[in-house]
């Protein structure tokens, strides 16, 4: 039995992601762009699997949920009504000597009471910092070829407002009963100073958000239900539950729209930081949009004709942070015997099968045509059902290790005996156990093992 040998570090994760095609530095051939990352072939598939799992768990499988895909660009009045124009800011300080810019709270947690003119710059160590100034985090752009104040729009800093401004449309078209929710997956953008730490905080990111509309007296019950559901989904996709913690945000630190917020935090190698958020937004957003738009955004109970603005529970999950936490959860180094009987270290990503970028890899023992006549049709048959890779390079041992390192649950080896016994060798990623399975039974074999 293999034994775990070492703990994961960010350096190991970053190296693996680049080497195996999960995540690349953005614009790399031009020297990169700070805090931007591109997802390679395996990373793109892993992102899709995470999003598909979220959609199935939180939207598709529930009778009280509806999906939405709102536009990134919205009327700027939306952001005035939501409070983002006036309150969505970070305190920034500048260094007059080296021209660096920092978030004040990253330099000193007590930044509101600190005289930064006496503080040393984290970069050049000169005492040439300015006092904090508030900086709005929304990216601005312009509609049309000429930029002026009359055609300014914003890249959305969150996906939630697209749900709120479509509340009336969903009400009229779907005729829901309370409680009900609207969920969507989409890009958001924040022009903020980031501390690095790989993909933990970036300028461009993707959110999986729900606005769940409830009667005011039911919010506490529904809040606890959604917190439980978030943890259940995290377990289903393979997050290490021992590294996940709930942090109730203190009242004085709550956002302007929130009456209660729980940050679901994760133990990253660089510290315990926010992974997801669950907020009770009261009726703040719908009230604001009703006031600013002049539209009636009340819910009408068809049974009693009661009219009121519902309150909102918001489970918010970031795709990028989830993917990073997942990589840190499933990364394993184990001591394993080699073919020569010596001890070696193998790296394994122990994804649940439905989350892994590839589910099955077909590996012909050699490139000889007679093996390819069996392996290639088998590959095309398996890929009808699961994400399947075909790999005929290097030795079979090295190919096994590569598939371990990218998290493929099963390898199917086609060897010369396959030409006569019509069977293949199936290797399990986690146990390294190998079984001889008739090709005619292979589909059912995997179906039995890949249900969840």
C-alpha cells in the first residue's frame, strides 16, 4: 500500500499546472500580464466539470431553481442603484519613491488609524508612503468609438445584479412560488491590487451565484440550509473537509447590503483565506432597484394576493478559487514501488471521477499497427461515454505516472495478448490494482464504477 510522503506547496501546484497543461501565465510570450492566467486543455476541462457539477447540484436537480445568463455590460444606472458606484472601493497607498501601489489593509490591518507617512514601503523600504485614498474597483469602458462621460459603462464586478434586474422577468415568465432561486455562472471583473498567490485573486474571474428569494421570517432556516448544501457540494467534488471552515463575519465588517455573512474559508499554503461566501442580503437589492427604476418588484402570492419584496439568501462560489482549493485537496505524493522493486515517489491527483479532466486513458503497449487496430476503435467507443485520452508515447510505466499526475481514474492497456483473448488490462489510479477485463464488458465495468 502506498504511503503519503509530503505536504503540498504552492510551488508544486504551480509547477504541475504549467507542466501538465492546467494553467498557464496569461500573455506569456509577451512577458505576461500580472494577475491574469489562461487555462490550458486540462484546466479548461476541469473548470467545465466543476461548473457542470455546480449547475447539476444547485440548479438542474432542484424544482425551486431557475437558470439565467445575464449580460456582462449593463446600464450604468444598475451600479448606481446597487451602491457599487459609491461604495465599491479599496483603500490604496502610493510610494512616492518607487511608484508602487498597495492596499492599505495589506500593509497594516489597523490601516484606518495608522499614519502611513511613518511606515516603510514594502517594496523599497523608504518612508515615502501617502495616506490611503479610496479607489473604485470597477473597470470602466465606453460604448461607441468616442469616449466621453455620456457613454461610460462598467464591466460587472459581480453577477448578482443581473439576477436582481431580471427578477420581474423571471416572475412573469416562470410564475414561481416562494421560496425559489435564480442561479447563473458568469465572468466578473475587479480592478484591484492583488497579493499574488497564483489564481487566488485575479482581475478577471468566474462566479457561480444564486439569489434565493424567501419570506422575511424564513431567512434563518434557509440560510442554514444553503450553508449545509454548500458543504455537501464541496464534499462531492473532492474538497478536503478538514481544510474547510466557517467564519461568521462580525457585524461591523459586513457589506452594506448584508445582515449576516459566513465566509467559507480554506487552509491554503499561504494561510486561511476566503473560499466561498454566503450572505443574507435582506431586501436591499430589490428595494434599491425598485426605487431607482420605478418598476414594481414585489412578489405577489397568487393564493392570498399578498404583495411584498422578498428577502434574499446568496450562496456565492468562485470557479477559480474552487479549482485551486480542489487541486490543493487532491494533490498527493506517495511512495510506490518501481518495476525494479525500488521505492519511488509518485504524484497523484485524486479527483472524484466525474471531476477529473480525463476519466479513462487508452494506452497501447507499443505503436505497432496490430495493437493500434484494437486500441483506436476502443478509444473512439469509450469517448462516446467519458472524457478519454489516447497516449502511445514513452514507456507504459511513464504513461501510468503521467495519468496519475493529471488525475485520470482508469488506464486501459492494450497489449499483444489482447489480439488473442479480446481483453485489456484496467489499472485503478488510487490502488494501482490491475484487472484483466474482456473488451465486450468494458463499458459496463466502467458504468458500475463511475456512478456517483
